[in-house]
């Protein structure tokens, strides 16, 4: 099943709510993930541009997008970024395929 790196940033209001009543939001969103056939592989608090990062396993891009849209529509997240992940072996296969494609590709004339 495909894996996705998800990075999200909470709104100031969401942080204020968490300070008033801390809760494990990973457990809270688990039912929504399961609804699209996804599961949380690992999750972490972060600091910097994003507040939470996690790796999600989902059946396909549509499922990952449906979960992202549902979270965004909830209003407590100001930024949500999804990065599809590949295994190292898949990446190596892509590199091998790219070397074949590179001989047929012509960049724009400059």
C-alpha cells in the first residue's frame, strides 16, 4: 500500500484549544483515516513550519486526498502538505527507467 508523508500546521485557535484541553489528536483522527482505508504508521510533534508530521499508509491517491480534504475542511489546520513516498527499491527502478527515457527527452532550446 502506498505511503505518504503528511505535514500539518495548526491554527492559533486550535493551539489555544489544545492548551485548554490537551488531547491525542492522532487517536481522534484515526476513525476518519480508517473510513478511507488508511492507517497511521508513525506520528510526531514538530516545531518550525509544521506542527505535526506523520507517515500514513493509504490505498491510493484518492484516499489520501479525501482524508486531506476532510482535515482541511475542519478548520483547525492552516497548512496541510502531502508528499507521496516510494520505497528505495521503487526509487532505484525509477532511476533505471529515467536513464532509458533521458535518451529520448529533448530539453527546450535556450
